[in-house]
């Protein structure tokens, strides 16, 4: 299954053009976390290419850089492939 593209599309749910920051789709990110059966604190102990604080911001639906959102999407893609 193509989880990466699905994850990226869900996370990018709302994009503001003319800005270098993208609003995270908090419902999609929470749904991915629940599907993976993870708790937010997982990201506090595991460094997955983004900080724990940035993950919290993404789950809160705040604006983040494209790189952070892609790193979160890649994490879930890899997680679903291996688990």
C-alpha cells in the first residue's frame, strides 16, 4: 500500500499558498497515530527526523515547515510497512 502518499496528502490537508509554512491536518495525524497504536510520548523517546515539540505542533494543527510534515509522513509510511 502507498502509505507515504496517503499520509502526505492527509497531513497536507490544508495548504496556504504564498507561505513557507503549511497547516497540519490534526485529525489526520491523530488518526495515523491511533491506527499505529502509538502515544504522543513515543516521539519524546524516539528521534524520527523531527522533534517531539514539532510533533505536538502538528497534532495541534499548527503551521509547520514542509520538511517536518514530510518527515512525519515518512515515519508513518515506514512504521506501517514494518509493523
